[in-house]
């Protein structure tokens, strides 16, 4: 496993551009902003990280795994790198009160520091998702829609494979258009169960506590998908969610699948855009 960090900043940041030139790092500026990636094992990483921090340049950290690490894992987290479309009603995030039961929803609160803290706890799905249109699948078969970090949506091809498999732990639910009609070209892969709490401390970058309801959610460390092994004992399903919730602005679970699920999807080459990361059992 290697940890990769992605930085993005304005092309007008001349001081940053000059520093990177001294390290022989050439950002991609083709989209109007400057973007570059660097691995932690790069000899210039420490100096680069320190400089970028001093300039308040944000980063996104991800883990890059070897094929052997993935192929030998009993459990893996799963997400789609392809994001498209929005849940409806979209205005003012109205879907939170139509798609979900918001009885116990805690949105945000002001803390003792005077800052606004986003919580997001308590939404429970009660209705089918509504989309404006069907996804343009192309060669992809799994989708995560914007604003929703812990639900997968599937193509007709993926639906056929999953319905004919003996995988367990999910329902395949209809997705509606804004007129209330069932869409034929997309379904939701609804995960039915969740694990007990078991996130290891060394997997946590930061704990965020809501000043209103006291709910704790987490910012995870890249490459540290560590859980206590006992929470997986006796689990028969091939796909589950974590009890723990993650995120800064929102609040979402992680989706975890068995290696059997991974095999079914990859053997028929439905995994384009899917990101699988090994879960370490402690």
C-alpha cells in the first residue's frame, strides 16, 4: 500500500508554482487550476507537505493498494469513483424530508467556539430515490449520486448479474423519475444490514462531536480501514454497512463487501469506476 496526496490550488499562486519547480514537480493546469499528486514515499514529500500546509493548500489523501493486497482480503470497502446526478427534490436538499424519515434528524448546531458544526445524524430511508433522468452508463455499471455518500446505484447489466447470483445482504429497489414513474435504466442497491461498532482507534484521523446531540462521527485516515475482527464473526451477508458514520459536512456509513462479492463483480468486468480497499481485521 502507498498513500497518495492530491493538491489543488489557483494557477495565480506564483509562490507555490515556484516552490514546486524547485522540486521538479509539474502541476497539471489544463483545467484552469493547478493540480498535482505526490506519494508519501517520494523523497520530496515531507518538504512539499510542509510548504503546502504553510500556504493553506487543501489535499485529498487516498490509498493505492497492490493487486495482492486486494486479492487476499476477506472484506473490502466499496465505493464508486463515478459521481453523477442529484437526488430530488434538490432545492434546499428537500430529498432529506421526502426520501428519508427525518424524525430524529440533526442537521447542524453552533458550538461553544461559535462555529457552525454540521451533524447529519438520524436520516433513515423510507421512500425510493427520485432522479431527474437516468444515468448515462457508458462502460460503467455502479454509480454514487451527488450528496449521497453511502448508496450505490446500478445499471441493468449489474442488476441482472446480482439477481442471478447467490450474493446476500441487499435488496434491489426501484428508482423513480420526477413524475413518479419507475425508471427502467437504474436501480438502487439497498444494503439491508450494518455491523456492530468496531472501528479501531488507529483508523481515525479526527473525531467530530455534535454540540447539539452529542453524536460522534469520524474523519478516517487514508489506508487505515481497521476494524475489530469480532464484529465480522457470524456475519452471513455479502454486503453490509458500518455502524460508524463518517464525513465533515454530511454523515454516511462505509459499505463493506465480502471477497465473494468482489469476485462476482470483477469476473464479469462490472467493476469499472468501483474502488475496493482491503479491510484490516485486528
